[in-house]
C-alpha cells in the first residue's frame, strides 16, 4: 500500500476526532500551533482532503520513487550523462608512445597500431584484444621485431619494442645447389639461368633425378660448383575422386539487401537506421571516422538469399563432378601451370550419389632446389 506524509492546516482537535470517528490509521503524528503532520495511506489522504486543507510533503513506495525521479529528473539525467562521459573518457586513448629511436620501426609500429584501431581518440582495447594485436604485429614483422609489449597507463598506451638483430651469413649466399625433379613426369620445357642442363625435352624423369646440375664440368671433371637457377616444366598426372548427390540445395541471391546504419561509441552500437543482424555474416563499411569525434558511423550490408532444391539428371551430376574434380586440381596449381587434358576413368551410382574418378594430365613446374648430391653428379656426362 502506498503511503504519504501530509500537513493538515487545522488549529483545534476537530481533526483528531475526525481521525477517530472515521477509523483512519496514521503514524508519526506531530502537532504544531496551526497544523498537524502525519503519515497515512493514499486512500485515507483522499478522505482527509475532502474535509480539511492539506498538502502532501512526501510520497512512499513505488509512487514515491516515481515522484522522486520526476522531481529530480534533470539532476539524475545530468548525473547519468556525467557518468557516461566519464566512462567514455576513461576508456579512450589520448596518447600513443613508441619507445624506440629507430624512426623506421616507430613508423611501422604506429602504422600497424592504426590498422588495429589503436590511435588518439579511439576506444581502449581489452587485455585479450591487446595480446591478439601484439601477436599479429609480431607475425607481420618477424624479420624486424623480436618482442613487443603494449602497456596501458591511464589514457596513454606505451609501446616497448625489441628489434630483431639479423646476422647475414655470406656463405649462405654462395650455397651450392642443383635442381631436382620433385615428382615423375615428361619434360616439356627447360629454362636454365645458372648451372648445367641435364634433362631434355620429352625425357621421362623420376622423382629425385637431377634436372639442372650445379656441378660445372670440364673434360668430365667437376671444376666448380654453383647455385643452380632455372625452371623445368613437365607433364605430370593426377587422379581425382569426387561424389555428387542427385538432390542439391542452391543458394540464390534474391536481389535484396538489408542495410544497417549505426554509431559505434567505444564498442557500443546505437542504431540510426535499419535493424541489426549481429549473428549473421555481413559486409561492414566505415562511413565516418574523425579523430575529434567520440563515435564512428558504420554501414552493415547483408545480402538476402533464397534456398532452392534441385534434382539433377545423371548427365548434370557427371558434369558437376568433373567440374569439382577440375577445381580440386586447379587449387594445387600456380599461375603458370594448367590442365592439359582430362578423362573420366570410372563412374557409378550409390545411395543417391554419383561417384566419379577423373584422370588429369597437367603442365607443372617440377623443379625443386636442393644441396648438390655429391654421390652421383661429379661423373655425370654433359648433355
């Protein structure tokens, strides 16, 4: 039951008799010269108000809380806003220091930190985020940095770095090597930049055979050794096995896109337009980011797809299987390598799927550089 504290402007005991006659329960009754102060229920207050001149000076219970909030709303709003500003300021970076005299390293570190959203007026990162960022920066600059530490002190980030000291071994530059076949194949093209050519066009070679030798001969004797350089392309062979179901589900773009615009204030999202689909994959675009603003504006776009089920014929399933097998082989090849030909070796249907085995002939660079094998090359004849 909600209660109120009231003042009744009455100078005689007629008011006391009224309380007794009407069985009104009260508490904290105080009697002054021309008024009474007491606490009663809201229902009893309405009865008293009809008879006497009264004034409410305090509400109790839920209504009291609402009354207090309404009465002090501007003060409460100012307090909450002050707390929010204090939270923003205490979680904002105002300075980033890199403790190194190497200007090149300093610029690289500052650039890397900027990519990770660590710079003036941006949100501070958590301990876990800082560890991930440090690892990414180290992995990206393995040859330059030995160690990095990001220390948070108030609103300042101090970055301590240890440069990696590299000692070049001049002997490694003069390392003697030959080019060997990394797999069996039929040679189609040889380009020699340095070294002695061993293989010939249309020669069948096995894995491990020398293609370009680092041994330089004179009268069938080794007179010097070099670091071989060159390219050897050959026809090599693969088999790919794939299976394709006769019933497939395809994802098709509907032509519609869901756009979500929002403010990012220290990692907190405030929607401007659209609706958030946080658990779904989407493309995010930064629309506005200024050092003097405490917020960034982003646009998230998510394409809307429809899913349809299709039943494939035997021919369609076969063509799809061949295409998938081609993709498997192409994923193994470099830009200058390609499929020469293909042939279906076997196809069969089991449990609503088509199983296909495809043979591929591939144009591929089979040369791999390794140390000279001194057991067999010295006495090799020149070709």
